[in-house]
């Protein structure tokens, strides 16, 4: 099965676009030829570094020139089942399985490198050193299986070295003075591990590269979170997209609404990029809404809600004055473009109805801050097993039975300008216990009301007007 990649020459390899001429017009009588690359297997991830296009496909990693000519390739599979980088395991009677590329991640601190993480490697990634400061390497020249050597010989990687999961992963490298991977692993019912396979990686985790450059480690036991045991194997949680903006790292997910509802929706997750543990975690529902103007004042509004995210991309606003005016942003501000679909009833499966919405990260962060100040929060039930009420911005101390200090936040619930919570959901939040090793941790799920994208300028103005009438907000003490 072949896959075709279309690419624009030059600027596209640098993730930039030339400004189109206002007088440019497409001539249908002219035959246009674009650079193409045909892979031997389906393409799953694409990244660029120094003008080179790296393509992650099933069983292959390709390096291409800006005009898509092949420079080199590296074979990642097929592998014997339950092996790690082709070593150990080998169960399943000699059966071989395809190695799907789950993540393709760049790094620039120790060397210019590429991490390729496959489905058939028990969650372990391979590290390709592309430029060590002395020479430039092809993608297949200097490759290592990135994990503990003793564990690899047994075919079962150590806990921190298991990065990606079989149901799909979002891996984001947030570099400062070290390499730190923020990883969200999807949990899809029916995608259970095969017999003899290594344990599944954590649902949400922060992995740091060891200074010895031979594997990953966790900063502490608080560097990862997992679905509660009662939901394992039955809860649909799909990580669709991840990105970094300002001091925050974000994930976009599709998962159940919660409570008694069987419906599904999209959430945006925000964490602090500078944290070494999952100390400050907050999530909020997202919707994409289209509202058609009413022809008669007495006619009901025609509102279409698109609840399931399919794809997304974050970029900085350019010189488009109309976009700046509509989103109330300035040049250089980050905005989120998101493609949504309307879901089937009580299902995570999309229908053919879809829409693309755009919203600024500044507005998203304002809404996070607003809901937290107003205590429109509940605990993330899928991670904690509880949805009890608590708040963030007013703090008092109390003694718990084990005589450990816990930070308990209290604040009155105010929701004058927003829809109230549904009857079976209490607005709440949570502070995690304080310990000498770290400051207090925070996990919030902002369940009501959802933050809405809107395709209708009229409705968008109405929503933003309500927000502008709210009390002025001080900078968030979140990160």
C-alpha cells in the first residue's frame, strides 16, 4: 500500500508560506506540477529540521529534500511480536507485525536528533542522531534503541522508557535546559495489549532524557497520571493534538462528557511547561458552533454544534488585519485552528458534517482564568475517581487525618454570565496534597460551561460581550 505526499517547494519545508499576490489567478488551462513523494507504506507523521523533511510511515522513516527527493530511509519493521527494537520477546509463534509510527519528535539540546516511536517496540522510541556537531548523518546512520539496556535484553522496557501506547499518542518535546517529553496516550476500548506484551505506558506523563543519553526517567512518582482502574478498558480517551504556547503545554482530547450522559465531546487540557511533575493540570470542554441568522424575529435559532475534534493546528497571526480584528488579537499572537465533526449519538464516531473554527489562545487562557476564579470546576473523574467541589484561588490550610498539610481552596460559585452546570454535575475543583518535595498540586476539570468556538459573527460578539462585562481579572497565578 503506497502513500503519496504533496509538498510545496522551498518555503513549505520551513513551515512558512509566501504571501500570495492579489492579482494571482489560477489558470485552468495550465498543468501545474508539484513535488511529490510516494512512500511504500502509509504516512503517519511529518516533521522538518534545517530544510530536511522527515516522514514517519509504517515500517519506515524517510529523510527527504525540500523538493521531496529521498535522501535516506530507515527500516523499523516488520518485527516479531512483543519485541523491543527487534530484541527479546518474540512471542506469537514467529508472527511478524507492522511497526506503525506513533510519534516523530525533534530534539536540539545534546545533538540535532530525531525520536521515532513505533507501535511494535513495546512503547520504546529510537533515537536518530542527525548532527552531533562534527558530522551530519543520514537518518539510518546513528540509531539507538532509547531505553535501559538490561530491560531491552529481556524485551520488556523499564517504566519511564515506555513512552507511546498502542491506541495512539501525542508526544511534545518542551526543551529548556533539558529534554522533557509531555506525553498523552490514548485509551480506546478494545485496543488491549497482546499476551506477553509489556505493560501499557502511563496515560499522561512527563519523561526527561537522562544526562547519559541512554533512556528516560521520571522526575518523581507524581510525573504521571493514569485512568482509574475501574475505567481501564472501557473508557474512550483519545489524544488528538498537542502544542506549546507561552508558559503552557496543551493537549486536545475527545472523551465522554461524564456523569450520567453517554455523549462525547472535546476538551482542551492545559499544564505548566516548567513543571517537573504534573502539579497544575486543568481541562475545559470545547465546542464549535454555527448559528444561522434568523429571517424572522419569531423563528427559532438554527444552531449546529460540532463536538468531536478531528484535527488541529496552532500558529501565530500574521498581517491579516481582518483576522486580527475578528479575533481581537495582534500580530504574533497564537491562534488555534480546529476541524470538528458532528458526532453520532452517544458515540465517538464522527458523521460527515464538519466545520473549521478558529480561536485565540489569549481568549482560551482568559476563560481558564475566569472559570477558576468563579469555581466552575470539578475534579477530573477519569483520573481521580471523584468530582467533588473545591476551588483554586482562595486558600486555607487544614489538618487531614494522616496529619499531612493539604491545601484546600474555597471560593463562592459565581456564574452570572454563563450557563449553569447541568443538574447532575456540581462545579468543583481539587488541590492535591502538599509534600516537602514539591508545592501543592492542582487538578481541575472545568466541566461547565463549555468554551465555544463560533462560526457566526453575531453570536461571537454576543458571547464576547458577556465576557467583557465580567469583573476585571488579574494575571493568573497558575504558572
